[in-house]
C-alpha cells in the first residue's frame, strides 16, 4: 500500500490542532484530547491542511474519505474533454480543386469540435515558395473564420509551415 497522503491519528506531530467536522465542537484542542474524541467516535483523526497554524484536522472514517476523493477525481477526469488534433497537409502549389476538397474536411473536423493543424510541406527546392504557402494558410484561416479561430498564425519550422485553428465554442 502506498504511503497515505494525509497524516492520520498518531502520525500527527503538532501539539495542538484545530478540529472541524460533523458532531464535533469546532475549536483548538491539544492533540491528546483530539485523538480521544476521535477514538470515542470510533473514527480517524485526519490532518486536512497541515500548513495552517495550528494544523486543521477532521474526525472522519479515513478509508471512506479516500474513497470519496478518488470517486471525485474520477468524475473530474471524465468531465475533462480530450483534445483531438486533426491534420491537413498542403503543398505550396496545391491546386484549387484539391484545396476545396481539403477545406471541406477542415470544416467537418472543426464542426466535430477537433482542433485543426493545417500545414504546408515544402519538398526539395519548393521552399522558395514559402510566401505561397503562407498565403494558402491565411486564405484557409479566413474561409474557416465562422467555424474556428486561429490559435497560432502560420510559422515556418524546418520544411513545414504550420498553423493551428481551434473550433469556436457553440
């Protein structure tokens, strides 16, 4: 079993603690008194915020408390949305039909709520057309304005010019 993230019962080293919780009179108690109150109720004395002065302790069933905390974390994790990044690749001399086809895909991705990474890949000497690549990406960003907002303007990194577009919230 891994080390508990809270100090409980005899592991609490403070001389006096602030006691909070249900069916407990809130106040500052010497550690021995706090422990005896916890024992009377057949529960654990758990240090909740050790950095307070005096440390704050609560009388609870520790196993149940840890279980509740894990359950809460699991729910929070489930609510956190996972970001999907879809990529669309262009060449510096992409023709209109190909561009329109890829733009339709980009629209679909943004409508589904995915982030879009559009990039122009420069092969061999095509790097001399980097201005064409930038114009292409900016044109795409402008045409997708209703669906998404540009998160990162076109930036050249090695042989690719990359731009990120995030979907607009509904």
